[in-house]
């Protein structure tokens, strides 16, 4: 099966004309042996390369690029399949965007096509290459900070263990910080449901009938409020609780129950964030929206959880604008090297900025992910890089510290 791959990377060092000639010759010889066709563009700092060939071979070539001392900030822009080859010559052809007018580069690209190949204007791979040749890619691309400039250091003094929980055969809760790395503070703590013995939350729902499901989802939140009360509060941080959207619809007294439990455990509605998950479709949207209006009227903040991975997505956002939007971990994972995910997140950031919505990036696990997301304009983060959930307590946070300050 013929595979196509387009990537962008930055040269680690300044390159002369002789360096580029050597790069082109080496790539051509290697690719000819492997049955790979391609074109390589260079604008003085960045490369944009198109590769086509057998899927496994193209991936092997790309792995060599990613591990090369020549390239860094390697970002996948497209990985797809095609019915035929686009370029005529085996190997690699290099086009120096820096040294040639745009018209010559575009003419050379067309001249490199196989005889009889007439690419339509909407051919994605060719559009990416032409955008690079024209310099338009810089309008929507961005490099993150160098993660090597940062180390992450825990603050053990911030750990808080709650007194032993009351006996419960229903569930417990673990707390995971959502951190503002710019201000160096915990913005909120998400209460994550766990089983009676601290295991998977799925065990809490397995024995429930459909009629019991949403009421249990709602009433379990009292254990999260109880946990905060047993700890003597959570300082200036807010408490985030998750709720299935239909729990607000199918449980008639849902709003009254939440407000009562908040007050009973010494909290105020202004200190609570209700995260609406996208795990299920929402029916009776008018009833759902009425419940949200009542919660907001009492001061409860609202968030959309796992945005981009559930049922509603943009449709929910168009009908209900929350205070916070949490980008799902599946979009965040590996974002520093994934062009499509970067484009999606930048579009989300632009949309939320226009609507006054704060963004939280979920599932951040590497310094590279954090560096790119922070450079993109996100301030709030949640994930194992900073802290894992802690059962019945608040864990230590690993804060980013410039490497120079650690010596």
C-alpha cells in the first residue's frame, strides 16, 4: 500500500549550500535503495519533506529523521495513503526556498511530478508543500519552548492527607490538582471517583440498574464534599466534581441536592466547579439548560470535561458556553510533534478566547507537551507530569523550574 507522509522540522545548525547538496545526495541514495520518492524544501531554518512509498518503509525513514542530529522540532503534518505516486524521480529532490523566487519553486514542484499526474487544487499533500514554499505555514504554526530549559521539582510540604474516611460501601475519591504554571498555584482540585477499596470507578456502577445509574452518579458527590470537609478545606483552590449531563435531567431534585450538600459540608457554591462530561448524549436539552442556569445563578462554575472525545463537542459548546473547557488527553498526547492536533488546539484556543472561556489541558505527561501548550497560550494544566491523583488527599505538585535555578 502506497503511503504518503509530510513533516516539518527545524535544522539544528546553520546550513551552507554544500551542506544542502550533501543532504540531498545522501537522502536520494538512501531512498532509491528503499523505493521511496520525495521532495524536500528548505527555507533557511525549516525543512518540509514529502515522502511516498511502502508504508513500513516510509515510517522507517521518518524514524531516522526524528532521531537525526540534523533535525529537531519534528512535526507530522499529514500521514495518508494514495492510489499512485506523485513524483517521478526515485529518491529525493531538494528545493531551496530561501534561494529561489516562489514562482520558481512552484514551477519546480510541478515539473517534478510524474508525467500524466495533474494534482487537483484540494490535494492536501501538495497544498501543504505549496503553503511552505509560499511561507504561509508560519501563519498557523508555532514552536514551543525548549523543554530542556526546565526541570520539574516537587513540593512535599504541600501534601495533605485527610483523616481516615467514614466506612462506605459505595465509593471514595482521589484529588488531582489543576495547576497554573505561570502563577505557580493550584487553581482547582478535581475529585475523581474511585471504588470502595480505591480501585476503578467502574466497579461502583457495575451492579446498578439503569434506573439507579444517574441518581448514584449525583449522590456520590456527597463523598467528595465530605473529603474536603475532613481535610479542613482546600485553601483558595476550587473543587471540581464530574457529573453526567443526564443526571441533571433524570434526577428531578438534582440541583437542590447539590446545593444542599455543598452547604452541609461547609463549602460555598462559588468554590465549586461542575464538570459536565461528554460520555453520553444529552436529550431534553431544555431541562438540562434550566438546571445549568439555576446552578450558575447560585454561583457554581461550569466546565465541559474531555472536550473533543465525547458525544457533543462543538454542538454542546454552541448551545452552552462554560466557564472552563478541558481539552481531552487524546488531543493533548504528543501534541508537540503532531500538526493536526496543534491546528485543532489552536482553533480551540482562538474560539475560547473570543468567548471568554478558560482552557485546561488534560492528560499532560511530558515536558514537551507542556512546553508547546504553554507557548500556545494555555495556563492551566492537569496530568501526571504535575501530579497523580491521590486517594483521600492532595498530592505534591511537580512545578516547572528553570534549569539555571537548580544549580
